[in-house]
């Protein structure tokens, strides 16, 4: 957690980890796997590429923070048709 300028109030940092669902074509993952193989790394069965979104919330209640970030994911941050997501709060 970090503190805001508001008299040391502890706020919540959220990290949303998005990854493509199994079975969804991942051309970036395939390109990474090819590059790693070209660089001499062996034993690579598969590479899946994703993204991390960090959000600093002006919130002190972790339950409310999680509910808010869940709503953000359902509304904008994740495409439920092709992606899964996980939320970490700190």
C-alpha cells in the first residue's frame, strides 16, 4: 500500500493480470517462443503473452476496492470472450 497526501491515509494498489484464454491464438506468444528458440533456449513447449494493468485507488476498504476493480474489468479492462484476468491488491 502507499500513502496519499491526505494525512498519511493508506490507499490500495491493484494489479490486473490479463491473459488470453487457452485455445485463443496468441501470435505474440508464438513470436516470443520463436525468438527464444532462435537465441538458443531449448525446451520451450509454449509461450502465452499477457499484460498487467496497475491502478492506484483512492480507497482504504479492500473489499470495496476489489469490487471496484472487478467492475472495471467487466466493463473495460478485460475482454471476457478471449481473456481471463486475476486481481492482486496491495
